[in-house]
C-alpha cells in the first residue's frame, strides 16, 4: 500500500490539460482563465471626481472664499473648458475634472447664490479626485490561470473584454456499480439500497469545474461493467464507484485491466478509502473509488478535486491543511492515515471528531465541516493538542 501523498502525486500525474475555449463574460463565473486579460485602456480613463460638488483651482480654500461658477461637468458629459483661480465648475461623481482643477469641494461645504458659491466649511481631507489610471493602466493584466471570482469578472469587464479564454470543462463519466443499487425515486427491493454517492460526487465535481455525466448503473457482471466502461470511453475522466475491494463481486479492477487499464496504483494507506484504484484507460484518466458512501466522498475531496484543478490548468497539490485545537482526547491511530469526520468551530479554532466514524454514515458526513487528519500510528492525543484539519 502506498501513502496518501504518493497516491495523490500519481493521481495528479494522470491529468491531461484541457484545451481552451472562448466564453462570454456572462458565462465565465467559476471558470478557469486560460489566457491573461489585458487592459485595453486606463481606468478611470480620465481624472474623475469622487464627489458631487465643485471643481476649483485652489488646493486649500478657506472659509468665506468665493468662486464664480463657469460651467458643469457631469458623468458622460464633460466640461469643455478649464478652471482658473476664483472659478468653479459644478461637478458630479464620476465626471471628468476640467484642466486646472486642484481639488473638488463638497456641495455640503458651500452656499450657492446664482453663479457664486461661498465656502461655509473647511475643505478637509483629500482632493476628491481619482487620478487617470488609478485602478489600472493600459496593458495591466488579470493573470491566468485563476478560477474566476465575481470580482475577477467585474475587473475583466472593466478592462474591456467581452469574452474570455477559459479551460474547457473536463467531462467526467460517473459509473456506480452494484446489483444492490437503484436510483433515487425508485423503490428498492428488500435487499437493495439507493445509489447516493454518485449524486454527491456529481455535485462535488461540478463544483470543482467539471461536467459530470451519470452513466447507467453497472451490474456486478463482466458484461455489464464492460458495456458501461465502453460507453464512458470518450470522457476525460472515468470514475467508478464500488466494486474495488476483494469480494467475489468486486470486478472493477479486473474488467478495467482487461480493457487496457494502465494501473498507476491500487490500495492506499488511508481510512476511509483503502481500496482506491487509479490509472489510464485509452485517452481517459481512470479512478476507481471505494463504494462506501463516505469513502468515495472523502476520496473525492482528497484526490478528485486536485485532479480536476490540474486538468483545468490550476496548481494542484494536497488540500490546504490548517492547525486546530482538539476539544477532546482521541485514541491512538492504527497504520492508515485517518481522515476523521469532525466539526471545526471558527470561534475558538477547536475541532471535535464525531464519535461514529464508520464509512457508511452519510448523516455524519453531512454534519461535518472538516476532516481531522491523523498520521499513521499517531499516538493518543489529549484535549488542547494541535492537529491538522482540512475544511470541507
Ligand atoms: N475482506 C475485506 N473486505 C473489505 C475490505 C478489505 O480490505 N478486506 N475493505 C473494506 C473497505 S475499507 C471498503 S471501503 C469497502 C469497499 O468496497 P468496494 O469498493 O468493493 O465497494 P462495494 O462493496 O461495492 O460497496 C461498499 C458499500 O457501499 C455501498 N455502495 C456502493 N456503491 C454505492 C453507491 N453508488 N451509492 C450508495 N452506496 C453504495 C454498497 O452497497 C456497500 O454497502 O470494502 C470493505 N471490505
Ligand atoms: O476505505 Mo474503507 O472506507 O476504510 O471503509
């Protein structure tokens, strides 16, 4: 059995980078930028007023100073002339400041009579002028690769790009295996259960930036598994669920090998997730997840998210670990790295593992917001000791 760290390296090495495609800005949220966005102009393109008031040529006007209003500059309608000593131009937020302007005074700080304004308050603080190019200059970039956040989209729009070059979404074929499985909404027989992790993994993969296709459930026969694997052959990543262990009906490894799987590894010293399988099948990467619902979801967090990142062109490595304080003692760990389902509190940075850690318990996983990581053979730990967690 290899370590989790080694398995992750091998999984990430299976990734083939996705080609780029162009999408409109409105469709780009959450996508991975493939080429930098380059600003076509400066923002603001002109020195602009940050306030509604008057542009004047005097940097430090005093109370009772007067100015003659000679024009107006509004957003989208600049003033043609300039402003000289003892003159003022009525100006609004976002409007170009006329040449000669030293500062903008707030309309609240003046009294206006006809075309004359008189300072009624002190002009304190800054000039209320936003310099041209204060946000960005022509040629400034929004760098790639990056997962586009809402603020990145706003910046790309402001830089003048109507469409962005992003990595294509990898297509993941998700194959549930097992005679016991029926789809949600169907009525299971007495010896059947509902396929659940398939849907959890689809949600996770799509959240990670992939398109997940739910394939028909494969029965525990060579024929059925072969047929569904063949149907998935054009995917970028094939993920099977279940049938990975050593039982008589666990056929995934053998059938995939028969179909040309170049195996990277089988079995990882982790809990849950021991019977994990990975390799390449034709043009696709292939990951065989254990069937236990929590095992497959935890393996998704630890291996599939970094794999999708890598396919999308993002830096891909182990999930970020944080240090947290144990809120209760825990017993010594055995020989596999243990990813315990836990509740982490952001108020005091404490972490509390659930008492029940069986890999079938989706109710526990759904309540967990962190995985507490125990190294192999970690000794018993006391409350108050520092441990590693991954936030979910
Ligand atoms: N003799 C041994 N037995 C087992 C070992 C072992 O080392 N020696 N390993 C155990 C571990 S650890 C795991 S994890 C499981 C994994 O087994 P499989 O990957 O072969 O999974 P299945 O047997 O097909 O299913 C396990 C469990 O999960 C349910 N399941 C499967 N698919 C789904 C699905 N899509 N949605 C919901 N639930 C699913 C299935 O009905 C079983 O209850 O093996 C141990 N055994
Ligand atoms: O991977 Mo198994 O989950 O240890 O239950």
